[in-house]
C-alpha cells in the first residue's frame, strides 16, 4: 500500500497550465470600473456626512450645517476630479480655447466701424479726455436721442424743464384688516394737458420712452406743493379709480428730469415761442434752397 503511494507520488504528472494573461476586454473596462467605485465611495461619504450632521443638529444651526456640508462636498468633488484626471483635462481645454473676453477683444480689433476699430475709437476718447486744453462739444448721444423722440415727448421735456417736476399719484385699495394694499391705478398725472400733447392718451408710453433714454426718472418723493395733488385727485380718471378702490389710498409721487435730461433740454430744446418760429423758418428756407426762397423771381 505504501509502495503504491510512493509510486503514485513518483509518477510524473502532466504538464502544468501556464498562468493566463489578463483579458484585453478587462483592461479596457478598468477605467470605467474605477469611476464607478469612486462614485460609490463619494456617495457613501456624503451619506455619512449628512447622517452626522443630522445627529449634531441640536448643536449646530441649520445654516452652519448646510454650509459645512457644502464645503465638504466641494472639496470632495475637487478631489474626485483630480483623481479621475478631469481637472487636467479642463485646464488643457482652457489653454486651447480662448475665453469670451479675449474673443470680444479680438473681434473689436478686427471689426472696423467708420474705418476704425472699436478699440481705436476708445483710445481716441481716452486721449481726448487726457487733453486738458481740448474744447468739449455737446454730448454725442444728443443727435441720436432727438431722432428717437416723438413731437409730444419734446413738449413734455419742455414742460419739465420750464415748470419743474410734475405730480403723479397712485391709487391703491386698502385691505380691511389695515395691512397692505392693492394697486388700482398708477402714475395718474396732468402732464398731457399741461404740456399740450396732441395725444394725451399716449403719455404713459411717452414717459416710458423718456425713461429709457435716461431723460426722466420717477422718484418716490412728492413735489413741494400739496395743492397740485388735490387738483389731480379731482380729475375724472382719479375719481373713477378712487371709487373702484372702495377703501382708497392715494400715494403722491412725481416725474422729474434727470441731470442728463436737464442738460439735453438746455442744449437741444428752444423754450421761447419766438425762437421756435425763427428756427423753423430758417430750416424751411434751407430745405427749399436758394432758388425757391420767397420773393424769388418767377414765384
């Protein structure tokens, strides 16, 4: 029996199998498995932090706990991005692609306006501002603003420049419990009638456009004369709004020229009727030309 065992042990065994090389498919999926593992670890860590914060909620305010969790999450995400190589990839992309600011600067350098690029025109402005001996003219926006004004808007500007701030009222309906109110009518005024507008119903649109151009503004404080608000509250539109509100409350406000608007009116708008007629006559004469002036032969 022992001899059989020794014989069996002595008999040579078959050739042993060589260790298998790792499959190429496994090598290809290893990065994906690593990402899954990291993601699971991150979720586990965040769950642990959230649980810990719930435990110590009595010792920490809600704001402090949320702030701590946010800081921890930001740090953990940064670590995960570095671990997976995402941070390095972002840096490479930033180096290859110019940012929005650099793209805008490059476009400004190569896109000419009136034969010069925008940056060249900006450089001219800075040089002119540094020249203390240069004589400043009117603001360059005034010509464009004049082309964007309706005739009635010019009348409103002249009224504000000559007569000063104009009163407006808001009509609100007070609640029964005395707390809060609802707006019923807003910006009621007599500007259309006072300025002689041809279309008084368009005054809200006119004021919106003047505000857009930076010529007027709507402060919350009233004008100094309270009697003008009483006159305004007696107008039909205001009385209808007050009746509709029931428990009505009127809020006194005003419309005023901005500093930019005041300078615009002084430079661009004639206030005297005689000057308006004289300027209109000279404009008509220039448009007719020298051969068509009044009193010319043949007319």
